[in-house]
């Protein structure tokens, strides 16, 4: 059995802006990916609301720094065949980072952690796919609009920066914005149809990468 770790934020957790709440388990993109790949693949959904690539959020009630948490998660779920990383949206908050180039550097740090980790069992280093999240959109929600002030323009840069990083360091890459759009309810999250679309689009990529 092959194991895939999906490391992300609220888009992976399944935040539903309509509630606000959480999408049904079957609608979350890691669940859709699991369903598409079949029972011989184990897909682990490791999503945390507000998670960044490598930056602290001192206003949060949990540690949101993805670089600090990742080694423990890699240890917990080993052995791993594939790690899919979809992060960067929360880096766009001006009090977190506010710049796409910062998210790119954070993603590079995550790749270094995955490749350099002291895994507890004998295993080949897992393959890695970097996923750029869908672009932030305009919203009438005053809290989210303020929270991500200036983030729309920067978030548009993520796909290009992640693609060039993936090519440079030898990772897979997928632009989730090519199949999914954020909802104007808050400008950041996805409705059920769009989160499902990410899992559906990743399935054939994973089959090819893992030789399924």
C-alpha cells in the first residue's frame, strides 16, 4: 500500500464559507483523491486552518507554522510515498508575510525538511508535489477583506513562483487555480464543487507519479 500525505491549510481541512463550517467528508479534496485512487492507496488529510508555509501567527490559538510542525507529522505518518503541499494563502496576510516571494521561500524550506528528515523506518525519500492554491478574490466580507488586504495581487503570483521553484528543485507542480476558484463569500475558501475539483484533477497526476 502506498501512502500520500496532503499537507495544507483550511482548503485541505475543508472550510465551508457558507456555514461557516466544514464540508462533508466526501467533498473535501483529499477524500475525493482517495476515492479516485482506490483502496490500495492511503490518503492522509493533514489540514489546519490558518497554517502558513513557514511563518508564525502570534494571534492564533494553535501553532500555524508549517515548517515547525512538519517534522513531527512526517515522523507520525511514515513511511510516505508522496507529500502534496498546498500552502501559501495564509502567507498573504500582511501581518504574516504579505508577499508571494515569502511563500515561495517557505515552500522551499518545506521541501528541504521533507528531503532531509530523519525518517523512523527505512524508506526512499517521498516524492513531492507543490500545489499553488486558487487565487484570492474580491469579497464583501469585511473581516476577510481586511485580513487579506492587498493579498489578491500577491496571490496571483504564487502559481508562477511555485512552478519555477518546482522545476528548479525537481518537484512536481500543480496549479489548483486551473480547476478551482475561491468563493466571493469570503474571498479565500472553496465551495464543495471547487474543492472536489482539486481532488479529481490530482488523481491522474498521482497515478502517473506513483506508477498506478
